[in-house]
C-alpha cells in the first residue's frame, strides 16, 4: 500500500523528471494514474468525488459541500462511460444539501444499475446518504460514515458556518425555556436573530426528508433482495438520523458500527490491488488540495474531470503615506 509520504515522493520525482505529459500537472497525472489502476483492478467504471474539507482553511462552506452544481460535474465525469460496467464511486465529502444529494442520486441511478461507494477516509452527513443509495459500501479500518442529520449554512457574527439542524432545534427549545425569565432575553436575542422566521420549520422538514430518502434508497437498492427490506431500511435510516444517540453531527461511524446498524459493508483490505489503488489515488488527491487552489474534484478513470478551485483574493496594500518632503528654508549666502 502506498502511503501519503510515498505518493509525495512520487510527485516530487514526477516534477523533477517531467514524467507527466506536456501541459498536464504532475498532481493530475499521478492521481489519474491510480484511478485508471483501480478501474483495471475491478473492471468497473470509477468516479472520484472528493473535496478539501479535511484540509482547512476554507473560506466558504459551500465550496466543499454537495450542491446542485455537482450534478453538472457528474454529467462531465459520467459522459461516455459504459453503463453496463457499473460504477465505483470513491467518495470523500462532509455532506451538504439533502435536496442536491437527492438530485445527484437520481442522476447516477439513471445511468448505473449497480453502484458501490468506496470510502477512503470519510463520507459524512449527506455523503453518508449517498453511500446509503449504493448496492454496497466498501470501507477500510480507517474509513468512516456519519449521522445523516442535515446541516444549514448560517451567517454568524464570526462568519459563515455549517450548523446541524438538530443543534438548532435543541438551542431553540432551550431558548424558549430560558426566555421565560425576561432577564435572560438580552443574552438570547443576538443568537435568535441569526435564525430567521422559517429556520426552525426548515430544520424539521430537512430532518424528515433526510431520513425518508435514506429509508427509500436502502429499501430500493442495498436491501432490495431482503424479504424484510422495507422494515430493515426504516430501522437503519432511523438509527443514522438519531442525533440524540450520536450526540455530535461530526461523530465518526466505523465499518463495524455501520454493519451493526444494518448496512452492507465490504472490507477494502480484502483485495490488495484495489486497496492500493484507492488509497494511492486518495493520497494524490490530498496532495492536489494542499498544493493547488482546487477544493473539489469530480473525475473519472479516463481523466475527464470537473475541478472547482477556490479563488484567492489578493489585496495590494499601498505603502504608508509619507506626505510631501519637508521644505528646507534656503540659507542666505554671506556677502
């Protein structure tokens, strides 16, 4: 298995030797080499969907979230792939909009009858929802899913932040109790102003939507051949949505716990060639995020890619104003 350091060494060697094709970044060249190797190992289509969410700082949470724009990215990556070969989706994402996730799943399922989601590190929140729309999930000992409680991106006094829906609802309930004491109102008003008139209802609806989508997808795909598929799907979706049980939106769910929750999970380590290609491609992707402005990559094993970059605002600060040079009075000449 190629480690992070070994891939870094390979990248440095590629830069020094000019191994990449003219006009191709060594980062793209190495990453695509391993995506192609993965497709060769499995005989299936491969698409990488990865974002820079584990490598801060990110100026805007939307840049690394699942958004409606991602459908356009997948249209680029899926175009021309033989649909009969099925799809291996290598997924590394913090999640995003449940509505955008639904659009993404509908699009992928309209093209591929069989989908495996491979998780090299973590697929959280709405990305866990995507994994639940697969026929099988592939995880290593280092791979994680997360609770499916949706998040909302809010403008706070310290900038834009992704906030779990359950946390918003719990805080609102706490405010209702504490504000019965009118002396506490001044402390709560700055917090409550951030919520807006419909946010609480939106949180309730988003929670319901996330759970119902996951139950529907599990019943239709992963549990399709189980006699108790619908019941099993409802139980698993409810467990994944139970924020009170996990106590944190960012709580990691390892593969053993994922199996306990009812998900069908295969071991990444069961095929050495597949493990090596997946982790090498993932390490190359993290190096891409570290060294370039890229924040999101949607790319297939043939090298077709949709890459989103973070714009870096450069501000030129003028030198401090010195003012005009002092006027030195002329000294009269002595006769």
